[in-house]
C-alpha cells in the first residue's frame, strides 16, 4: 500500500484537491487497484476547519511525517500561505524533494514552495505570475502560463484548475495507464461521453480479469 499524504489546515480550499484525492483513494480504473490510500497531515492532530466549513481531524501530525513513509505530499491552497503559519509544510516539502519523493502544490501552496526556494530552478505555474513575485523567489523566468505544470517531482497548479492538477498528480503517481488518464480527464474536465465509454470498457475488462 502506498500512502499519499494530503496536508490539512484551517481555510483549506476544499475544491482544489478533491478530484485528486478522491481518485487516488478509489480503485476503479487503476493499474493496480488497492495500491493507494490517502491520509491527512496537520501541523498537529487538532481538528481543522476548511474554507467550506468542513471539520477534519488529521491522521497524523507533520512532525511524524517522513518521506520514507509517503508516495507524495499534496499541499492545497489556503488563506494563510502568505503568512508564517504554514512555513513548516514548505520545509517538509523540501525534505520530501531532497529524498526524491514528489510534492504537489496548488494555488496558495505554490507561494509557499516559491518562498522556500523550491521553484527557483523548476518549471512551474500558479494563479498568476505576479502572485509568486511577492515571495521574493528567483524563479520567475521558469514560470509557465498553464493550468498545471509538472517538472520532475514537483506539480504546481492554479487554484482554478483542480482537474488539471489531479491529472498531473495521478500521472506522476502512475495511478492510471496513460490512455485511461486521458479518458479520465476528458470525462471529468470536459464531460466527454466518448471518454466515459473508454473508462466503462476498461472497468468491464478489469471485472472479468
């Protein structure tokens, strides 16, 4: 079992990571069903409240999280990324990347990654290029104006691109075969009925195998 850890903190933007975590945790269409699970990690194990008002009790505290026990660290956006409160998560992201374990940040989390210096030499994106300039980082020339970008073990995305973010996360983890990932994205992002047919056929084949 591979565990993907999703950071949780007050004002977490609910919509940004739901598509990714729901399908990491759902064995349907996966290359190896039952391989992945999602666990939440907070600064402490005290409950947090998302922007949508949902109360989440973290599975573990950040101090207890090690890259060796994780397949990826997902960092959602939140209102507090431009302050100091979530700096420990950016530092944990550096620890993950130093150990060769992927990190995926969306919206405000890209600011935290930039301020930590993790985007200085990597292609990346965010909500808008100017947003990251306030971090004081040195990677502005590596900014790409796309909904989501993967460079090595780092995924970044705009907060308006939850399905593009999920596509990059699922692809980096190898959750789906490439043609299934393409169909998944076309179905969920663009309501493509032809994509549903591809997924349904694959699911039927899995059930027979």
